């Protein structure tokens, strides 16, 4: 693998032991995937900084990096943490967990990463352009970056994203190369997609059906919103399928079917109709109880326009007193929500704005203490990920249906 003089210096330890190890990791990855060289990255998004997802090894790695005095070389943002430090007590997060998470976040800050704590970094300033090479982790953000923004990233894990942050490089292989980005299966979208939840279901169905093949959507309307594409990306990402889709006319490199497929013919042509949409939502809505205990929006973290929509639906209503309603967002989006009066509307209705964390990365101990039996959401991904939390089953529906359930206390 060819390395530049600067990369050689990093590899032979001239830039410190930590940078040497990180460059060693990237070189090993590059050799495993037949990369011919390294490329500079425009930005990095580090996926695993939450206490609940970091194992002992991950925590130690972050603390060792911070202890060494190393600093990031690329613009770096980070995924949600296991706490909202502005209200950890109110959320019932155990003090020990809040303190432990605090140590990790301190280490993250000291290496120069931007404390975004969001899975939608593209909403708050980490916005790569078409064709730029980046090194991002967080499955939903990776799919969004590749497919909606047209940037190029492989799905990175915590260590490889940190390695790219500290060296400013990633090996040139996989989705950084044209040949790995071609579409393989045509998905004709025939269903009437009315809102973000429907796009999430389309994403889930596609990932489930296409497995590792790259889908090319035909029929997604040009006026599709950022929130709907965010949910589509998340729906695909939640079942570990390819980290890229093409939506003809929307994905920057797929302005036509031919461009999306390159010179090859589609391996298969599938149709997603109204029945597929309703069956997917029903399949994911596994809760057997009609009782609602926890309503959660913001998987991935909401944009300000989504918060405005939720506030509009809650305005003048009252969330059932036995129910917790969370709207999960980043701190900058919370600042906008505060200024626009959305936070006040949501809180007056009995809901809660939760910043920098979410129902999946918050510690299990917190959820256990609350005794929730179901989660009601508009996100296919959250309805899937919640399977990893014992004793909680999802209701999946459209936004208004979820808000109505929060008010009535019953899932209809
Ligand atoms: Fe984000 Fe948590 Fe969903 S990290 S994608 S809100 S599971």
C-alpha cells in the first residue's frame, strides 16, 4: 500500500504512539481490503461514545487517546451519549451512569471533537458535499451521507472512525470507489407514501428484501423531505443492509436509472405497493398490549421542522398522565426549539424534549427502572432496535397516530 511521507511519519511513530497505533490500524484495514493508498477525509463522525454501547475496551481507548494529548486532524462530530446532562436526574438516569458518561465526554472534548451528541450530524454542521470522502460511523447517518448527500464513506466502527479523526485519513476501498457504488436491484415504489413513517417502512422492507444488494428506488417524488429521506436511510440501516441506496433524481450520482446502475442490468426488479407498506408496519408493530406507556420521536434525532410538526400536533392537548413522551434531538436543535416556543408547547402538553441521547443508547438501567412495557414510535428503526431491550415491544405508526395514542393512552 502506498503511503505518503506524512503517512509514513505517522506510521513510524514520529507523531506519537497513539497516532502510530491509529495509522497502523488503518494500514491493516487497507491491506485487508486491497486498498492501494490512503485518502484525506473531509470529516469524521464517531459512532460509539455512549456508555451503553462502549465496552470497557472502547472506553479505555478513548481515555488513552485523551491522556496522550493527541488531537483530531479532521473535523469530527460524535454520536449520542447515554445521558442528557441537563436533566439526567429528571430522566431517572442513575448517578453512577451519569458520572461514568461524564468521564467519556470529557475525554471526547479534550481531543477536539465537536460535542454534537447526535445521530443526525448533517443537521447541525457536519454536512459533507457530493463526492467528498468522509469516515463516518452510525448506520443511519452513513446511509444518509452516501445516498442523499452523495458523499463517500464506508460504515466505520468506533476504533476506525477515531483512527481517521486522529490521522485525517482513511484507506481507499469499498464505497469510496465508483465500482462499489453501483445500484443492483430496482425497487419500483408504487405505494402512496404519506409521511416519514412510511419512508421508514419502505427502508426496512427494502433492506429486508434486498439484503446486501444496493437498491435503486424509482418513483420517490422529487418533493420528498429531508425528514423522510432521513427515515428512509434509517429504515434501511437498521437491518444491516448496504450502506447506500440510489433514489433516481434525488441521489446526486443517480440522476437517471442508467447512471444509478452503470453499464450493468438490474439483478432483480421489485415493487413496493400499498400492501407491502401496511404489512411492514403491522409486522414491526409487535406490541400485544394496547396500553401505551412510552412514546418516542427522534430516531434519528429530529430536525427543527420535525419538532415544529410535533409541537403543532400537541398544541392544546394533554399527554395522558401515565405516559412519557420524548422528542429526541441535538442541543442546537433544542436551542431553536426553545426560541420558537416548541419546547414550551411540548412541555405544557406533558411531553419532554430529550437532548443528546435516545431510548436505545440511554443506559438499560434507566429503562428498567421506568417499567415501560411498550414503546410507541413513528420510526421503523426504533421499533426494530427496541427488540434488544427485554420486556418492551413496539407500536409503530404515523406521527399523528402516535400523538393521538399519547393523549388517549391507548393504541388504536
Ligand atoms: Fe439515533 Fe438512537 Fe435511533 S442513536 S438512529 S435515535 S437508535
